[in-house]
C-alpha cells in the first residue's frame, strides 16, 4: 500500500508521519515502501504490495524489499523495520543496526515462540500494554514509543452538540459495536454507527449487530473518510468503542479525542496509556459502568481532551522517542567495534 | 500440518513420499516439519504450523524453522526446501547448498519479480509447464522432477462399471465443476460430484454450480477421503475435471489414472505431461470436444492407465530425479571449494 494509505492501514499512517517528521528534523531518510507513496524522504520502491498484506504474492514482494535493504544497508546508520519477523531471517547480513517496531498483538502462540527465538533483536513497543503477554521472555525492548499523528491538521475541535454517541471503527467482535449499541439503547441515547464490516466478520455482523440497527435510536453512517470522521465524531457527546481485546494501540481513540469528544471504552490493553479515565472519558469494566459513563459525559472538558492528545501523540514526540532509540543503537555499535 | 497431511495438502504428501523413499534408499534424512508428522526420517519440529498456511502466525513458525535450519546446516550435504522464497532471505548463512522445489504457479507478478531477484537460487520445477511464465528470466533450473506418490498402495484398479463420470476436486472456478456437469448433461451421462467448496469460492458455487445440482443426472457425494476416492473414481467410466488454469501439477489426475479411470480435461498446464491424449483419456480445447470425449471413453484401456502412472509417478522415480539434483549440487560445491 502506498504511504500514506488511501484506506485503512494504521501502520502505514504511522510510518508516513514518522518519516515526514524525521525529514523535517533534518535527518536523511530513505523510505522502503510501495510505489506511489507520497513522502519527503527518498523513496525506494521494490513493489506495489501493502505492508499488512499476507499471502504468497505479498511475501514475494517483501522478500525483494528485504533483499534490497540488505544490499543498501551500508548506506545507513540505522534501519528501522515495520515488517515484523521477516527481515530477521537475513541474520547479520545488514551492515547497520536493525530495530523493529512491533505493530501487532504479541499473544499468539507462534508469535511468542518466534520472539523467544530472536530474543536478541532490538524491539520497540507501541505501548507498555503490548509487551505484557511476553513479559516473561525478557526481550531486547529499547523503548515504548507511542504513535503520533498530525492530529492538529486532520481533526478540529468539534462542538459535541448533536447529542448522539458515535461508534466509528471496524465492525468486528473485538470492537464490539453490538455492545456499544446496547449501551446506547439502555442509556436512552442516540448512537451513530460507522465503519467497515470485514468479510470474515460478516456472520458476526448479521447475527449480533444487524438486529439492533432497526432501533430508532441507531443511525447508520456508512464508511467515513478522515473528513467524515472529523465531522461525525466532532458532533458526538461521546465516542464509544468498548473493545473486547487488549488492543496494543487504539488510533481511533486518539483521533476521537482530537475532536474533543470524550472516549468511553474498557479499561484494558493500551487504553489506560492513551487517556486518563475521568479526565478524557471513562474506562469501564462492565456494561453497567459503560451505561453510567454515558450520563457523566458532561463532566469532561472537550478542549482538554484535544490538548492532551495533540501534545502526547504528536509526530514530534514520536520522532523524539525514536531518535533516542536510534542514538542508543548507533552508540552501541560504536562501542562494539 | 503434519506430514503426511490429514486432509488437503499436496505439498505435504509429496514431501512425505519423497522423505520415506530417500530413507528407504539408504540416505540419512532430517525432516523439518510440523510436530506430529509421521516419518522414517529424523524429525525436527520447530512448530505445529502447516507448510501452506500464510498469515502472521504461520510466518512466525516458519521463521523459527528457517533459523533452526541455518543453525544445523553444517550437518547436511544438501538442504531441500519446499518453503518457496522464505528461506532465501537467509542469504549465504546456510553451510550446505539449498535447492528449492517450486510447488505453486509462477505467473503472479510479484512471483516473477522475486524469482528474477533471486535468479541464482537452484530450483526444481514440478512440470515443464510450470516454468513457462518465467521462461524469459533464465532462472537456475536444475531439473523438472514430476511428483511421485505411493499410488499402488492407495489406489486399486477399479472396474469402471458404474456408468457415471466423476468430478472429484475442490469446487473452484479453476477446476470448473460447472463445466464438468454441463458436459455430462449434454452427453446425457450421470456424473458424481465430490469435493470441498472453499470459503472464498462460495459465491461461485452458489451461482454457477448449485443450480445444476438438481438435475437428475447429478449426484453429490460430499467430501471423500482416500478410500472414498478410490471407490468412487474406480467405479467411474471417466474422470472429468476440465481445468481452467495452467495447473503446474494435477495430483488428482494421476490418482484417477491409478484407479484405471481415463481422464477428460483440457490440454493445458501440466496435463500433457501427465498423460497421453487418446491413450489415457482425452485432452480437449472446447466444450464440444469434452462432450465428444465422453462418448469415446470405451476406447481407453484401463489397465494401461494404471500401469502408466504407477511407473511414471512412483516415489522411486521421483527420488531418483532428486538424487541427481543433489549430486549435481554437491559436485558443484566441491568444485567451487
């Protein structure tokens, strides 16, 4: 996928924001990414395949990319990989230190095993919560660097004056739109639902979500682009995505907060790192708490929500985090040689 | 997936057959495969993931497997990989020559590019037809080695006395069950249809195949195991799977011929290498030819069909083909050192 992505693609958005910021800070950056990527860095395009795609064809594309990266590695001080385990197979063929940001969940059995096998690899986590399932492995974590996005440019402080709750996310069991709608109905509030139904979650949608959509309190808004999200979420009194998994980093939540809209979700995964419960919304442990939270949204200062994420999750803060990681790697390499 | 596989898994069946035969011929073989694999070789199990699975978790499993293989590589004279491009990322970290059997189609755009990028890698094709899409790349092909299976043990010479045609394969557009059924109906013959409908081909099945299943000439036999295939196909007067793609090797066809049942298919892909049209069935270019072929099945000698595949596609013939490849690699390495 080109960077930034035209549709969904959290990793690409982050890679784009980081690259732009590093270039702005005076670094000499080469971005290995799909043809068509917009970037102020030098673009090295091995193929048109997206970062997140799997399957034989994408694997082939990444193999070429990695081989290219090995070939050019002597040109760089540091190589920063977002390709998970794949580049590790090249062993010590890189002529520069390689650091990997893990973008996904780390609780799958083979994920654990592969991390244990490559435990010397320098890693960056995207939240402290992400590391928990592999805490016992004592991996070579260099830092947690929270994501940063140009939230200030994309999102505006909304008035939150439309009176509805908003669920804007993929419609999957992990994001639990069925629960969000149920909470809204029980709280006797309107809810606007928007997002994509992934093919593999069609059954979930048909059986658990669709039956609730006929309720007069529920409005379907389809799939939204950045502008649409800004408008729909900015008008909401609360953003409710009651996650049912330990999401390593929920970009949707910081985007919502950037419009000033307080978040209602569960107290799990990275959520407690993204916001303070009671100050930027409410992190709950049960459906009753979620319902109660809907009635306390007036306590939250919308301007503070926006201020918080603009400061905490900015590209410059992210870039500074990575600069420290890069410096450590370069110093470590000098000391070793 | 364990080797041999419990369900579908052509590559695993071949790897199993080859390994057993190489051990029987006195070679010292270590099989890197999923835990639970049955083999007379030494089993090295890095993980329980099947060879053919993709996705992050399987990738992680294969990364461990490859890392293990690199670590043990000095123990071996030759490493024979069935993992496509993945092990190539390890570059020259192997302390033994690595040869790769390509098991899939080579006509996808990124597949072409990755083969061009790694053009020095020694390769084995499973048919001459498989190489055609990349003929112009002048890759390092060492041989074509046709698959071999223990057909003699699994399949028996059937009488072909039940009067029906048989379609036994996955129900996908590439295998064209809709065409097979249409041909049978037009030839006024009964047809037994068996096989799995993959999830991704559910739409195809509903729109193109299911409407034909009500015809009184059509009988649905569900999914069959080896014993079921032996019985159903062995009773058929003809085995009709009119492929709509250049299948690099059609195991189903040699299995059908092992029961003595003549094959009706299209003259494309590996088919002309698997059988002689007119002697073991009929390879056609149009639906009219397929229909005409149904009426000429009586001309085919069933015992000759079985004799042909038992000789041509035996494990020993396959192993001899690979022994020649291995010898060439070992001699090349000696000459280079």
